C-alpha cells in the first residue's frame, strides 16, 4: 500500500508540475509578446558622463548628446567626444541644434554659445554671449534661446559676425506680441518652436506670469495665431497631421485645427506641466515636469485613450531631460544620471510566441495550431498552449491529410494516436500532391495510391520536398534535383546544365503559376524544363541559405532562411529579421493559417505576422561622404542594428563592396585619368540609398608625363641613331680605306709575287745553272783524277762538295722565293720529298702522316723557316739517331699548325747538348715565325713545331 501511495503521490506531483509549467510557459509567452528592443548607453559604453541633457539628430544622421563632460557625436558605432581640450568654452552642454550650413550650434552652461564646424571640427564661441544658456531653437539661421525668464537671440551678419540681444515680451493691441529689453522684468519670456517652416511662440515652461495663446512670426510682427486659444497657457506644441495640432496645457493635451478646439484631454499625470510633445502615428509622446523640476516620460494613444508611463515601462529611475525620434523612428531618451536610451520601434504586426524548443514545422486543423519540435508536439488554441505531447520517435515533418495531422517520425515503427486529430507514424516525409500521395522512409518511397515502392539510398542523399512539373515527379535533395523514372522504378539525377544549381542543396520547392521556385543553399531559383535561372541578386535575400518556401493567397513567396525571412513580391524582395521584431533568426518553416496569418517557425519558437500585413521596408541608411582630393571618407549611419551593405562604383563599372560601414578610400595610386565615383548603401530590409556623383582626376608630376617620357625616349633614340649613323659612316669610311689598303696590299703582293718569281727564276737560271755546272765539272775531274796529285784531288773533292751543298741550299732558297711555297700543301710536299730522297740512301724507312682541314696560305716567310727546321731535323736523324724508321706528321685545325719529326733511334741527352748551336738555330727559326719548338728524346727523338699561321 505504501508503494501504491508513493506512485499516486508522484503521479499527482507530475500532473501539478506539468500544469505549473503550462502556466509559466503561457505567462512567458505573453510577457515576451510585447517586448521591445532597448539599448542603454552609459559611461560603460562610451558616454563621457551619465548626466545627459539635450539629444539631437542632424541632417547627416548623427546623434548629438549634451553631457556634463562634453559634447558627444554618435554614428551608431562610435562616440566622438568634444571637450574644452578641443576648443569648447565649457564642458556642460545643455542643448544642440543645426544651422543651414550644417554647423552645430551648442548651448553651454557657463560658456555661452559655441559653433562647431562638423567637417573641420573647428569650434568658435561668442565672447559677449550670456554664459548660461538652455534650450535653443533655430529659425532662418537665427538662434532663439530661453533661460531664466528671458530670451536670448543670436544671428550672424554677412561677415559671419555674431550679434546678440536679450528680450522679454508683452501682448499688445491688435493681438500682437511686442518685444522689450530685459529691463522690463515683469514681462514674459517665451518658448520658440519651428513647425513646417513656421516659427511659433508660446509661454515658456518656467514663468513668473504666464503668456496666453500661441503667436506666429509674420514678417516683422508676432501675431496671435489661434484666437480660440487666447486664454490658454500653452507650454508645448507639435503637429498631429496635416491639419491638426497638439498642444500642452498644464496636464492636458489639446487637439485643434485652424478653426476650433477638437478635443481637450486631461491626463492622469499628477500635478505636472507638459513641456514637450511629439506624435508618432496615433501616439502622443510627452515630457512633463513637476514643480520641483522632476520630469517623466509618457505616451498617450489618441485612438484607444491608453496612457503609459514610459519612465516606468523602460525602468528609468532618473529624471528625463530630453527625447527625440530619429529618421528611422527610433526613440532616444536622455536622462539626468542614467545616460541615454534608444528604443527601437516595435512591429505591431508581428506577435511572437517564444518556446524553448526549435520548432521545425507548423500545421493547422480547425481552430488549432500544431507545432512540431524534434521530440514534442504542441497544440495552440487562440495563441495559447493547450497541450503538449511527447513523441515516441524523432519528429521530422507535419502534414494535414483529411483533417488529421500526421507527424512523420523516425526511430518509431508503428502508428500512435495522441487524440482524434493528431497521430504519429513512421516516415521521413509525407507529401500530398495532385497526382501522388507519398511517404518517404529511410530506404524507399511509398506511392500510397498505387502501392508501389521506389527504393533509394538515404545514405547517398536526403529527400526534402517533392513537386510535380508536367508529367514528371521531382524530389529536392541535398544532392540537387532528382526525378522519378516510372519505367525503371528508380530515382534519377536531373541535370539542368547549371553546375551551381545541380550541385546545390535544394531544401524546398513551391509552384507559382507556371513556374517552380526552388529554395537552395545558393539562393532562390526558377526551374523550368528547358531553362533555369537564379531569381535574387546577391543582397536581395536576408540570407542565400534557404530552408523553406511558402506561397500565400496573394501569390507572394515567403522564404525562410538561416537569418530571417524574405518575401518575393512583384519581382522585388522584402526582408524581416530579428532586428525587425522577428523572434527567431533561423527559420525552419513558414505557413499560412485559415485567417491568412503567416506563421514563422524557428529556433526560438514561432512568430505570427497578423492578417498577412507585409512589413514596409525600413528607412535606408544615411550616407556621409567627404572628399579630400583623391581620398574619400565614408560613414553610413543606421541605428536599427541591421547589417549595413556599403558599395561604391568607379566609372560606371561593377559595384564593389566594402566591409565596414565607415572607412577611407584612397585612389592616389590609380592610373592617370578622370574618374567618377558613386556610393550606395542599404540594410537587409531597406532599399538602396545613393550618393551624388563625385569626380576627381589623377595626374602625375610633369617629369613623369607620358609626352615628356616619349620626347626623352625619342631624343635618346635619335641620339643613338645619329651615333650609329656616324659610326656606320666612320665604318664605311674605314672599310673603304681598308678596301683600298687591301687592294694596294694585293697589288703589292702581286708585285712581290712577280718579283719573287723573277728573282727565283733569275737565281735558277744564273746561279743555279752555274753551280750545277761547277758540280758537274768537278765530278768529271774527280772521275779523271789520275793525273792529279793527292792534294789537288782533295781540293777538287771539296769544291764538288761545296758546290753540291750550295746548289741544294740555293734550291731551298729559290723554292721559298716562289709564291706557291706559301701554301701548306707545297711545303708538306717539299719536306716530304726531301726526307724520302735523303733517308733512302741510309736505308731508313720514311713515313709521312698528314691531317689538315684545308690548304692554307702561310705567311710568306714561314715556308723558308719550316723547310730549314725540318731539313735540319731529318739530317740529324740520318747522322745521329741510328734509327731504322722515321716519321714526319702534319696537323692543321682551328688555325693551329703542328709538324712533328719522330724517329726510333737512340735519342740523346738534352742537358748535354743544350748548348748545341744546331738546336739553338732550330729554336730561333721557330721563334722568328711566332711558334714553339719542343724536343722530346725519351724514346727516340721527337721534334715538334707548334704555331698559329694567322694569329
């Protein structure tokens, strides 16, 4: 019994805990329903001081904040701080406004009026200005200030000299307001307000005597504008629409037009006085101050009559000092001691239902909304969680078939009914198409209507979606597009011919009219049988990684991505992100309910876009471009926290993206020429905003000018050509002289050859014949020497020998005189003939080796010396070598002549005969013709001549 009791206890505990969770979840849901994004800036974020006064946005988009420690300029990323170190006359900045030349007027405490040039950052101040200034208003470049029950008015003349006057005012006859000097202390100080290029005047927020009514500046006079308000003390004024104004009257707001009071509404804001008003849509935003100066911030809805204390809503404990709406409708609130707040506009058309689960699918049945996570099914009625069911398997997909929502679930092999309308069944996906009913499981596709199973390999690819196009059934997968081949009962890859599409992950498909749109990880594609193309440009989608597609009743395609939602409508795109109020950045599924509300499921729950109200595109960012010659600084201002895309285009070429919202571009290193530069910027959910065209020219130093370089190159080339021509002329002249010299040399050589030939002939005819005759006669006498005594016979023999020697020498001389002796072949023949004839009588075998490349002409004096050298060498072979064989070799190649005489005799000792006159004469003859003579007597004797005939 105790065990049963424990089970009952735990069961009741579980039920109670489950109900508590439901209650907490529902409370959390609606707590976040109205949540608004708020940024809070303090000294921890970059403000110089937490006491802030006036807040202002200039025409270039910058937010300016006055603090107790300087002036602050904020661009959404960085705080730029100006203090007395930068030229301010005081660090206590009370209010800020902008002149027509974009200079910033600064009201300071204890420093009077300061003027900041935002481009040069130069600060000037008016020495004669009252030192204590508070709120300022600028109209036609005249600065109006209220402080301490009086008004200060500043203006500049044509020389930019600042003038100043102090005034108080008094109503006079004809419903006019007349100004007086400050000596009339009992008169009124007034508040100035510029609305639609008109200067309105009414009672200051702090007064001794209240001024009644509203006045307007008309030429030089101040006229009562609305007579029906002549008895009302107005302390704040703004405009509601084109015809209706809103005024603050103590703790009341008065709505009126030019003719009458429309409504007077007393607000439950205590005993306070309204001192500032602004209107956004149907909401009136107001600051009110009590008699101690503590200011709070309220909003009042003119339609619903709801009053909200925004100081409490935003948990602001400090007194409010100022508020503005910027160009993106962000609300900025400055405080005395709590820094600066930025409240982003809430998208009233989006309702978020946060859940701690990643919702992967949505379905509808009757008045119920079914949400699917991987492990649970949620049932919502009237946007409240009614029930939660734990899945048996791993949930993948929801589908409504005949008023039953089926959960396709993995790891679960049966069917389970949670109730009459929700069941869980095994499968990866289920599709109900016009011609087919399909169930996709892990290894096959079941065609329910024809009981056909088509196998496929889930390990190879996953199926995400299915659609029919023509007669084909297509499947989107992580491997591209496949189609069902009914004949083969298989899935086949469909190739579009576009590699980017064929290899992409296709997560979803939707049919719109005659086209199929595919959601891929590479953007949105339009698919046709014969043609496919990508629909979006690079920056159209909030993300190119698409998870789901849905076609609503207006034929708009809703695109769920990994960074938000894009809507394709009429050929253009709109984007919704978490910065726009979307709960989840990662979007799994988008569907439309019976009331035409769009449900967006994601990683943090679901968001509902009510009544299918397409969000308007946000205001584009503001481009700030400053040009300094060829350098451009850019700063793109946007505070809505969406990603800013910055691009520039040079000379109408492609747009180039820069990574940061602000930076510097330097074109100094570009080529010479004229350039046109244009910038553009957008956020993910805005249109492009474009800058004007900027022009600049790239020039180069005069010494780098092309024409000068060309001229210098031409002059250098001309100088080189002139020099070459001069050298050619000199060369031609030299050649001519050389040709003349060669001709003369040839003539001289011919004359010399003729002379040599004549001399040789004369020697041969005269001396040679005579010597031959002497030799013959002496030989005859020797043959008949019987009658001679011994002495005469010896003399006769000597005569015969000398005549023979002289004859042979004369023969060598005569040969060298002949012109044919200058040719190598003739010299070789002559020496060879001599060697063969001479050594034959000594029974010495004589051989000749010849290896010459061509028959060259030797210098005229070479033949004589070569003949003498080798006749002497051959003679020595016969006399001293005691050899049986001798060889003479001739080699000529590459202008190198080598002649060697070699025998196999006994040789000799070079050291012993080094002083021999014969060897010296041989070496001398070789040196005379510029050659060398080498003697080797190691094995036999080799005498080698080496020389270059034409060196």
